[in-house]
C-alpha cells in the first residue's frame, strides 16, 4: 500500500488516499453510493452506509470523481469569473502577484482562494496531470494547463502540491516547476513530515535530523525533491496529517486523516469513521499522530509565499500531538457521533513522533485557525 503527498478520493472503487503520507488506504467496506454525475454522495443522510451518524445533523458531501492524482476537491462554486485555459502560446500578461499551482487539489484550491483574498485581481494558474477537471478549475477562477509552460511563462509565485506516487521522476517534476519560476516572488514545495528521523513517539521539530538516504525509498524521493527546491532557492513546508470539514449547502462533514506509514501522520475520510465502524482495531493505541487542518496548511503556505522566503524548511502542525487512543477518546466524548469506539488491540506496530513547529510560528508570525483536533470537533 502506497500513498503520496497529494490527496485523492476515487469513490468509484472506494479507494481513499489522503494528502501527505506514503500509505494508500482502501476502505472497501464503506459502501459509498456512486453516481456517474460530477457529484458523488449527493445526499448522504444522517444514517450513512457506515452505520454512523452525527447526532442531530444531516450530512451531505459533494465530491468529484478524481482520475488524476493531483485532484481531490469539493465540487463548488466560489463566484470567481471563469478564466481562459492557459494555452501553448502566450496570451496572458503575467502580473507581479500571479500564482502557479502545480497540483491544484484541496490544498491548492484553498491556497488559490486565500491568495486572491490577499491580492484581488491577481491571476491563478493550475498545472495538472490530466484535463479531467479543467472545467471545474476554470469555474473556480483557476486557469488550467496540462503541459509544462516553462517555455512560454515565468511566474513570480509557484507552489507545488502534487503527489509523488504517480510520477516516474518526482524530483524531475519539481525541477520543471522550478523552471516555471522567475525568481522574483517565492517557490514553495508542500512536503511531508515523513523525513524526520523519529519513530519512537519522541519530540521532533524543524531541527530534527532527517532519515539518512538509502534507508527508505519513500523518504529518499521526498528528500531528493526537497533538495531540488532548495537548489533553486525555493522553500519547503513539511506538513503533518491533514484533515478538513467540507461545507456543502451549509452542511458540515468532517474528513479526518491518520498516518499509517511509520510516523508520518495522516487522516482520511475517516480514520475516525473507519475506527468507529470497526469498533475494535488491531493497531497500537499509543502511536502518536500529528494533525493540521487543510485551511491552516493553506494559510501557512500563503504566509511563506508572501514572505518570499529563500531556501528555508518550515513545519506545519497544530502543536497538539495525540495518540490514536486520545483521538478516539475525543471522538467518543464529543457526543457528535451515534457509535462509540471500543478499543485498539495492537502491540507491535510502529510508533510516531511529537511534532512542534514553534520556530516556524515565531519566524512567520503565523498561528492556526484550528488550534487542535479537539478545537476542531467543537466546531462541528
């Protein structure tokens, strides 16, 4: 099972893969309803096919079927004026605040939204692997392109959010992205906290040594990609486990992620939902997880871009690491779900790490909107 840095939900086969881990999780038993239309799960009721419901809340999740590893998004309109697709010949004058997003999935689209709030009137471009969702990107005000545009365009701001698991040459992809940067604003790679060499639930911050080259092919790929970015003068933000609440027609549905690959933390459409459904899980309860909400990951990325940082490595997390048991205790205690989790029974699977990004926060003057997973649950 493999998972990359990007986020993808392929609901036709019910394969769920969330951002910033090296593990791909298959939830075959969830039994999500499937539709050939753009919107999947158009009317998930309070009693879902998982047998789990949020008390006194109706859930409705509208997702788009993703055929590209760089896409996972809520199918939604934001009122943006449709943009022309970026073609093979120059037709756009690139402005001083224009942004190129390589891999405009959930994180990339939130970055685009926040970037426009900072720089109204700027142009946002999206580099994709396929054209499957170009129409959706255009409706969101993102000008999409399938081919690399380095020969025709140079952008002052470039952010790379695409995953490695469908790339034959991930460091090469980062190099091509770097060639799209004109060197004036900032170039940022959203990486993972996986490279930090800590798997005993120990303390870990921006200065923690990384896994030596050659120990793990997965971390080798990430570190090589990061080195390309630093070589070009760009910066890296290593993100912990991502989770998000989707608001569709004003209704909230929580997607929480969890890390399976060693100490890399991540969540999915529901590690917590999956654990609630199983009741008893054969994983050790004391494995430490680290989380950051997608909105906070996006705001942190935008802050780094605006600061025009050069050759820096930052860390994104909420500074409230939790064990698996603590996550499920919070879920049980929240009173928001109809089922209760019973227990974890594992004893010998890997432990995690306790991330702290106080240095990142102090340097950038950044703080998360969701200060902890417990805080997030209170908002549901």
